[in-house]
C-alpha cells in the first residue's frame, strides 16, 4: 500500500496540529523556533539602537543613573521599520 503524496503545506499543517495536541502550543512554538534562521540584521539593528559607546561612556551613564535614581530611558522601537 502506497500513500499518495500530500502537498508540503498540508503535511506541515498536520504536523503542527499533532505537535500542538501532544506537547501543547507553547512547546510546539519552542520546538519550531529551533529551525528558524530568524530574519533581519541583528548586528546592524543592535548598533543602530545602542550605538558603539566606550566603556567610559557606559560607566558614566551607569553612575549618572544611580546618582539620579532614574530608570533606564525608553528605547526607540526598531520593529516599526520592519515590513
């Protein structure tokens, strides 16, 4: 007995349903994330957000925040640039 070949999209959907049923949605997501290469340019986005501060600049900022008791400033969201 030979099984008819199913389209890959159908196999994927069925596999996800089985995984969700057997190990739950959260663990299914964790499992599937292993196979994702991700997207975007992490290093470029990190540099855009954080810049390239020197150790002295970082220490000065830490000391200033401790002195003022101020929380860290809100970061600009880099996700708004994604499509």
